[in-house]
C-alpha cells in the first residue's frame, strides 16, 4: 500500500495491493497442493498397515484355537488322574481308619489294664509330669470308658482310680493354666483350654481366668471403672478361649454381682440418714446405668457380646431391686419430715404457734359483727397484726423447693412409675409450701387487716404480704413447669395437675383480692373518720369574710398526708398489675367518699374558695402519685363542680355546658349547685333552665 498511504492518501496505489493479493493466493494454492500430496501418501501407508494387521490377527486366532484344544485335552487328563487319586485315598483311609482305631483301642486297653490292678501305674504317659497334656488326653478317654463299665465287681477299683487320676489331672491343668496366665503365655493357655473343654472343670478354668484378670485391675478407688479391664480381658479371652463371649459375660456378671453389689450394699444398707441414703442410691444407680451404656458401646467397638439385649439391665435391676421397691416410700417420708422440720424451725424462730384458721361465711359474718360492736362501744379494734410480720420466708420456700426438685430428679431416674410418684411429690409440695406456708400466711394476713371503720390510724401490712406471696408462688410455678411437668407430660394426669395448679392460683388470687379490698376499705374508712372528726361545717361557711384563709383545711391536710403515705406503700410493696388495680380502686373509692362528703355542706363564697383549694390538693395528689387516668378524670370533674360554687349566677349555665362538665348528668350538676348558700336568694334554679 506504500509507506505514506496514511499520511498522504493521494499517493495510495491500488495496483500494488492487488498484485500482492494475487501473489499470496497463488502461494496458498501451491501450499494446498503440497499438503494434499502428503495426505494421499499417508492414507496409502495406513491401508497397507491395516492389511498387515488383519493378517497377524488371523494367524493369532488360529494359534489360540489350537491352544484351547490342547487345554481341553489336558484338563480331561487331570480330572481322570484326580478321580483315581481320590479313589485310592478312600481305599487307603478305609484300611487305615480301622487300623488306627484298633491301635488306639489297644493302647487304651493297655492303660485300663494298669488301673484294673492295685499296683502303681507304670506307663510314662500316666506318670511323667512332663507329658501332662498326653496324660490329660488319655485320662479323659479312660474316664468316658469308665462311665460305661458295669457297676460292681472288679471294675469298681478301676473306676475309682481313674476318677482320682481324672481329678488330679484337672487340678494340674488348672494350675498350669494359672501359671501360664501369670506368665503371659497365651499359647500354653490356649492349649490347656482346648484340653479342658472336654473336662468337667472347664468352668473352674474360666473362674481362675476371671480371678487372675481382676488382680491389680482396679488402679483407682472407683469400683465402677471396669471398662478398661473388660477391654483388656476381651483381647486375652479371644486369644485363649474359643467361646470368649461366654467368658466375658461371666466376667461382667462376676464384677456386677460381686464387687459392685458389695459396694452398693456397704453404701446403702444400715444407713440411718434418709437424705444420705437417697443421695447415695441416686448416685450409685446413675453410675451403674452409665456403666451399662459404656459397656454396650465397648461391645460394639471391640466386637464381643454380653448375653442378650437385656443382660446388663437385669444385672442392674438385681443389684438395686430391693432398694428401688421401697424408694418412693423413703422419698416421701424424708421429704415430709424435712419440709415439716423447715416450717417448724421457722415458726419457732419467729416465736409463733401456728393457729387453726377459721374461714367461711359464718366466720366472716362474726368478724363483721365484732367490728361493728367495737365501733358502737368505742372499744377500738381487736385486730392482731403480729407487728407487721408476714410469716413468709424465701429461705423456707427455697429449701422446700430444692428438696422437691431433688426428689423429682431422683423420681425420674429411680421410680418404676415416674408420673404417678411425681404426683405424690407434687402433693407434698402443695401441702407444705402452698397450703401450710403461703396460704397460711395469707389467712393470718387477712385476720390482721384493720376493720372498715377504724378508730385509730390503721397499720396495713397486707401489701408486704401480697408482694412476698406472689414471689413465692412464682417460684412454685417455675418448679411446676421446669421439674414436674416433664415427668407427667405423657400421662393421663397431666390435665388434672395443670387444673390443680390453676385452682391453687385462683384461690390464692381470690384471697389476695379479698385482702386488698379490705385494705382499701380500711384506708377509705380512716379517711372517712378524718372527714367526720376533723372537718367542720364552719370550714366551708365562715361567718365573716375577714376570717383567716388557709391554703387547705386541716382535714384535707390530714387526708392528703395519710393518703400519700398509703399510695407510696402500695407502689413500693406491690408490683405488676396489682399496683394499677389497687390504686384505681383506691382512687375511685376516695373520689366517691370525697364527693359524698362535700355534698353534706353548704358553701358561701369564702367556703367555696377553701373547698376548691382542698379538692385541688386531692387532684394534685391523684395526678402526680396515683397516676390512673380514670381517677385523674374523676377529680378533674370534681374540681370543675367545685368551681360552680364560686361562679356568678349569670354564668353558671355557660360553665355547666363547658368541656369539663358537659358529659355529666344534669341531676349531678343541679344537686351540686344547690350547695351554694345563695342558691335560693340568687334564684339560680331559674338560671339553669
């Protein structure tokens, strides 16, 4: 294209480019022809090679066919020779077996002949201690022959001497086995066990083996640490015994019914302390159960078998059966004694003798009549409040709950019927914690609440009791959920127990509600007493306008001071919804009492200003301390009603239709306006129409 084609397009010469293209195409055609020639040559060579290959394959097939024919011929000859050899072997055996039996019988008859006489034995096989294994083989066969000999006559001596020699050989073999085991000679042990399999004392051999294995095996003081022993013994038993599983089963049985059972008996039998007995029983049973699980795992890992699938469980049951049968009786008795002792010590510490609490409608009526008589006779209340003692203790509750928690845990493991036995424990928990402690304290607290019309300022300790009773019952409910429910979840008694707990809670809530209601009544009763004794008619109708003005009346000051203290006590002692419920009830009753109290007076202008100050003080207390919207609204309405006492007559109707008073009934507005001293003179009734 030329070197200057880009910088000087006008110098571009297409002829040069065309010539270059033609030359390149010609070179490519020449190259293509060369490559095609090579391909043709290679294809020809491949065809020649393929032809030669198929010729070689044909020759190999011919040779293979020839070799296959020769192989068949050779196989037929081998089969023929083998048949002849087997036939010849059978013939030789048929001749040799009777001959060997005859030789063996002759040899045994020779040895038997020595036992038929009273002369000492002479054959080396019978007397040479170094041929003990041969002696054992011979004497075992002679023992079988002796069993077939007729009783009486000349064979009695032979039978007796053979039996004596049989016993002596057994003892020597067992002793040799013991020495072999102590020396670690597995081959010798295996050889002896093969001989002793045909002797009566084969079981003694296994006993010796088990006893020797246990010597020095317990390197720690833990009697339940037998898994390493079983692993090592299993390796040796497989090398020595043909029935190693039977040996291992007997070893484990010996360990359980020997060492472990003895240890259990020493820890449990003659144990006077029930708590120690129960704790030991639970600990030992847990460890035995864990041991069976470990052994089952080891059986799989080391490939041996211990009896059937229930073998280990049966051993544990055998060891603990007599203790498990009486477990629940001991558990309940111990729990009963311990809970009773905890409560007794607590009340003794408080120097309090438990009382028989009387409840029911007749008792309540008697209490109310007595309170009324005391009011009439002005003898004062005869209420015993024990100086504010609630008779509730978290320490007592925690002790009882901990004991029952341990009892539930043991029951789940040791009881044959956990659900039914757990219910028995649950009933004791209800009896001692709920009934004899919480419920008793609530009943005592109810008796200590001042009457509804007290003559002295009431001391109310029931709020303390409510807080503590709720705390203890919550602890009871937590244990009910955490420890008890899992034991009865799948039983038919589950629904009954849940219902029982709900009924206990409802009963306790009912008594607490009664106590709170009485406490509120006592507070309102004292406020009513203050109104009756300290509030005078002259407070709200001073004779002259020059009378000294106080911010609030003495009665209002006393009521506010008393009520503030009670509200603070309620907020401090109670919790949750109880605070709002009690304060709401107290606020509404205080409002009703205040309203009824204020409607008993007639107000002039100065008296109206004073009552507004009193009500404003009540409203401030309610708004800032009680903080219940409904009660706050009630006192807002009461304050608005009091404003009607100072409004000029012409504006009363307008004020009555205002935001604060619009939703009140006309009769309430009318009755309150009538309290004005100028109601008749100012003809206010006509202005309200």
